[in-house]
């Protein structure tokens, strides 16, 4: 029984380590994305609002993922794992819904501002 508990604890620690590694790899992709956006900013200034929103969302999501990995590493058994995983999924769904609504509002505001901007083709 003791061996089974130790194996289970090690499994959850390994799972957490894999999760943390995946988060770090995605973090590298995020950094490359932001470098690209920064290079495009002079040509497309309207990207600034989108970039700020996306960066905020990604930071929130990474913080949640890291917290999930930390909590997962402390799971003592399958019930703990399921509880932690379920709470994380619920948090992700709530966060995604809020982020989508906020981003839709940002898109509307940017589109509204673009329609009021002077045309480059005016005579």
C-alpha cells in the first residue's frame, strides 16, 4: 500500500513537471509572437490595442496554468487530481468567456475608431 501511494505521488509530480515544461515552451512561442507584433507596430498602429489585450489574456492564462501545475504536484490521490483538474477547467471556461467578451468590445472600439479615421485615399 505504501509503495502504491509513493508511486501515485511520483506520478502526479511527474505530471506537474511535464505541465510546467509545456507552459515554458508555450511561453517561448508567446515571446516570439510579441517580438513579431512589436516589429509590425510602426506599420499597423491599431495593433497596439489588440496586442495589449492579448498580452493581458496570455499572462492571466499562464499564471493560471502555473498555479494548476503547482496544485497538481501536491495531489495526493486520484480524487485530488480530479478535483484540481475540474476546478482548473471551470476557471479556464469562465476566463475564456470573459476574455472573449472583452476582446469583442476591443474589436468594436477599434473598428469604430477606424471608421472615423481620415481616409488615406481622400481627394
